[in-house]
C-alpha cells in the first residue's frame, strides 16, 4: 500500500499511514458507532500503531464497550471530525475512519460487525464476513 493521508474537515488533525502498512478494515453497525459517525455504520481501517503518525490537537472521548472494555476516539476540537480511534482490546492498533481518507477507491471491508443493529437497507459485498456482534462472538 502506498503512503496514505487522512485528516479532519478543517485539516488541523491528521494521520499519516506509512508505506506498506496493511489495513484491517471493519464496518461496525453498533449503536455507538452509528451515533459517533452520524451514519448507519462506522467504517474504520485499523493499522499497527507504529505505522501511524498523528499530528494536531485532538479532543478524546472514551466510552465503555459492551464487552466491559473501552473505545476512545480522537476528534478535532475545531471541526468535530473523528480522525482516529483506539480500542483497549487491541492496544497495538489504531483505527482511522475511512471518511478521513476522502478516497472513494479505498478497499472493501474485511468484516462487518454488530449486524444485529444494521439498518435493513445497508448492503455490503456478499463475500464480506458478517458477525451479529463483535467478530469473536
């Protein structure tokens, strides 16, 4: 993969992804991701932390997960766009919402989780693995 650049809407908060970093892209339909994204689902590409360089000031919001863990998002205090996410379940990874890349050719998701709360009209490619809750359920 070539180097990728992601940013908030105003450009003050950015994420640079190193050359060759492979993403694990997840579409999540949980209610929290719907509320966080303002959309029917959240779509995030997860990378090893050492392949991501964050720049700019972020405001953090940490919420509990249904597994009793935490999920933290970093968003721009000026424009409100989410640019990164961390799950304590996967401490070596950092996620970047697909919308922050502004790349309509970004690859399809590796999996779809929390399909139990998926909007009935959302259609993903047929070969994307689906999970009613998290991928380990």
